[in-house]
């Protein structure tokens, strides 16, 4: 039996209309939306329904509700976009493993694209990133923060806005996952793998960048503490790294 289509809630319709106004620049990023009284009158909607619309847009990362100050337009970022997925990872090792495997499917191709699109001025950024990692290593620190920054640099070098946003969301999720399933402390290995990836990208070697990134992510997946992470994905080469897990 065909189920009747659900009629959208009024708050959802208003949220869609507000999103159109945001995307067309009527309410640009950083601006404050008009007062609730004005908007509720404009859309002929109650303040309660308008607040529901605001909460919907906030969940999507398009607005920020500041108590006592108003509602401001913002640009969605990886941290905001990752919010709906965080509950999925909590207490579900397979979901966390799927996240790592998805990263392994995506990032080698991003590294290869970075090697195609790299420009001479990118050399300084990669050099500075690796230097910060060496400094952290010298202080005996983990490379978690610098690791995320390094992978962000690669995605920016690739220059694809969609993958940049997707990987930003993944990195936000991984920042929490590191404290549970990825607690290892092998910054020496992480740095060596990052140096290999950077060399291939800066040399304009897509195949080398792809292989180096795949080996690095195989190391992360294979040595995580997640159940079922001991076998590489079909078609993936065995990682060439020591048995302890990298940062």
C-alpha cells in the first residue's frame, strides 16, 4: 500500500526559505538575522515554529544561535557537519571502522590529485608543516593536531571544494576517535610516512602520492584497536610498517 506523502512542517518550510535567502546573499555569512518578531510576521509563523526553523538551520551549520544576542549566519564547517554522525560512532566499533575505511578509499585519490595540482608555492607550506611535526616530535608530543593539519593541507592543495568539506568533516570525527580507538604513540612512524607523502606530492608524482597515502592509512586502520581491523580491504596492498600503531 502506498503511504501518503508527509506534509512538511511549517518550520521546515520556513527553514528552507531562510536557507535560500542565506545562499543568495540576502543574509550573508557573519550577519545577524532580523529579530524574531520581524521574521515571524514576515513568514506568518509563530515564534515557537520560527525557533524550530532556527534550530534546524543550526544543526546544518548555517546559523549560530547566541542566547541574548540573536541568530547569526555562518558557513558550515567540518565540526558542525560532523555532529549528526557522532552518535553513530558512540559504542559502535563497526561504524568507527567504516569511517576509517572510507577515509582509506578517499584520501589516496586526494593525494594523487594534489600531486597533479601542486604549485611551487606549496613547497613552503609542506615544509612548515613537516617542521612543526619534527618540533613536536622533539618535545615528545603526539602528532595528532599536526597530523590533522597535514591532511588538511593535502586536501587544500588538491583544490576540490567538495572533498575539502568532506575531509574536514572526517577530520572532526577522527579527532574524537583518536582518544579511544587510536591511542597509539608512534610519532616517528607518522612523520616518516608524512615525509614520503609530501615528497611524492611535491615531485608531481600522483602514483607515488597515492601509494604513500594508502600505505599510511593502511597502517592506521590495521593497527587500530577496533574489532575486525586486522585485515586490509580487498585490493589494498599490505602495509609496510612495523606492528605498533602510528599516531
